[in-house]
C-alpha cells in the first residue's frame, strides 16, 4: 500500500482534537472512525468542528499543488485558530508529507510488522 497524500488531513484533525483536550477526557465518539476514514480517502466530512474543517481546508490547499494558501482561507484560519494554530497545521503537514515520501522511496508497506524490519 502506498502512502497517500490525503492522509495529512486525517492526521491533522486527529491531532487537533487531542491537543484541545487532555488524553484522559478524549472521546473518539461513534462517528470518529467514519470521519477519519473519509478524511483518509480525501473527503471532507461535514460534521467536523469548525476548527477541524479549517484544518482540512488549509491542508488540502497545501497539498493540492495550486500555489499559496488563498488569502481568505489564511485569514479565516488565523482568526479562528491563531497564528500558532495555523503554523501547527503547516508544521504537521510538512512532517507528515516528508515521512510519506521516505516511506514511498523505500517502498515500505503501511502496517508492516516491526519484527520483519
């Protein structure tokens, strides 16, 4: 299985949810697996929080190859998430994509057991 560029969206939304609550109170909820599956496939679930939808839109703009994040999206993300929140989306996306490129370069299958390395 090849690493997908759609996956940073799922990673961002999952990580954003974790950073807003302590691990003890984190609740995945019954829709979370469906949402993450849809995000991993590149879809935009409508039932995400406003913060999560912004994270999705920024990530899609970054990996979509259409150039810079559009000004209105940038402004909305910084207004809602703060500059640090926007920067975190960029940081996580960059690292996730770099990891994916390395996994694809060496043809490392997703989910490969550690004992086989």
